[in-house]
C-alpha cells in the first residue's frame, strides 16, 4: 500500500495504490488489510480529493442495497466477499466505485484470468 499527495492549484489529490488479498485468503488477512487502509485514510485531510486504485480482487455486483455507492454498469450480478468489503469501505468514507458507474461494453469490464485456475 502506498500513497502520494499531488499538490494542485485549486485542490490537492491523494492517490492511494493498494493490492488487496485474494478471495481465497483468510478473513484475518483481509480484515488486517482493510484495517490498515482505514488507518492510512484516517490521516488524509477531509478536503483533499481522494483516488483509491489498485487490485482489490473484488467482484462488485449490482445489488440494490449498495446503490448509493455503486452503479448499474458492473459485469457481475452479485458481489463476492472482497466486493462487499470494498463497497462497505467506500460507503463509510463517502466514496464511489466509479468503475460501476461508467458504461462500457462487457468485453472491457473484466480482466485476464489465468488458464490454470
């Protein structure tokens, strides 16, 4: 996990780059990752623009319960455990999962999957 503060003329932007544990990792490792991300983001000034990017190993679905935080443009219908965790984190910080709000063709909504999985 790393972050960088980009100083701008009208606002500062904080870019946080993360790599979350995969879906098959233990709940303890996932919990410690999100706890660390919570601690790092706690120290960011409220008025800075925040961009969190990286590999969250998450499938964010289209559940109606998450609608203020996510959009209708997800490839998946249901979220996996990592998807629920990232949506809960985004909701707690008043953030939005922008990838699910921007329309794209389905071919551009997924990433490469290893053939040995």
